[in-house]
C-alpha cells in the first residue's frame, strides 16, 4: 500500500485549490492512500494578536504557556481542522478530522518546559487507526497536538508530526507544503538535496528560522524509511526533493 503524507502549512485555504484536489484524486485513482497533517501558525498568531497576547518563537518553535496552549487547541480543532475537512468533503473526498485524543493517536513528550512551555515532540503514532481508515479510502486529517502519558496536551510542530506519521506508516513520500517553492541558496531554488547536503546547508546558515524544523523532520523521516521528502508551495510541483541516497545538490 503506497502512502503519501501531506503536511499543509501557511494559509491552508490557499493550498486547497482545484489543482490541489485534482492531484489528490489522481493519486487515489492510482491506488495511493493520502494522509493530511495540518498546521495553523498563521491562524494562531492572528488570534493571539486579537487578544493582545505575546507571540514568541524560538528556533522555529512557538513558546507555549498554558493560555497559548488553550488558544492553540481552540484554533486548530475549532477553526482550522473543520475548514480543511469541509473543503475535502465538498470536493468529494471521504475526509475525517482527528486529534491526539482519538484513541491515543499522537502520544507526545515535553521538550523543555522551562524554555518552551507546553511544546512537545511526537513520541508514538497510533498507526493501526490510520491504517484502518486509509484502507477504507478515508483521508485522515490530523491536528499537530499531542498528549503525554499523564494526559497533558502539547503543542507539537506540524512538520515533526507529519514526519512521525510518515515514518510510522512507512510512507513512500512526505510532502511539506509551505509558502515558498523549496530551499533557496544563492538566490536559486535547489531542486534536489541529499542527507549530507542538509548538514552543510544548516552549518552554512543557508537554512534558518521556520525552515530548520522542516529539514530536521525531513532527515528523521528519511532515516526512518520514507523514500522521498518534498518541500514545495504547490502539490503539483516537486519543489526541493530530499532523498536518502548520497547526491549533490543542484540548481533548478
């Protein structure tokens, strides 16, 4: 069973175009199974600004105190996920919105409460639940939240959740949709990079800010058996492809 995991970031509504859904339909027609992991950083920041609450980012991760966590849950589960799920259903797909509380779907652990607050990393994924749904041709749509063994909800970077989901399902491809066409170096978009290139790009400070978690997640996914990771702004475009094999980056 060939599985494609798609992480939607940025303004989710911008991604959900007719071309996007045509591509998903084409993949399904070929027998491929689709899993969606959505972010929501734009919408969360927008709500925090409306409530005059501070926004603090460290190394691409949102510092999350108790109040920010509640707002994050509210926005992701009450606004972003229903919007995405409805769009898929209106386009004719069997989509189902899921969160960490669905049969222990995403178990997480806290990273560093002193510096990041209730920010976590994905520890385990209930891949049996996801397998059951995709075998029935459903498209699971997951929010990037986790729950610890003690029942504490955590804000988890959506790229990491997508990576963990792709690894757990042994996906053939992980697509990280973002607001840029890929990785940029010397004013050029890279078409393809290898695991070795990732380390170099980070050391040379070519990769900074929100792209850092993406590259770290991509590396984890590839090391865990995912064949290809793509970073792109459009589903129908390859963007920057990252593979396990030792290749030299070249320009697009």
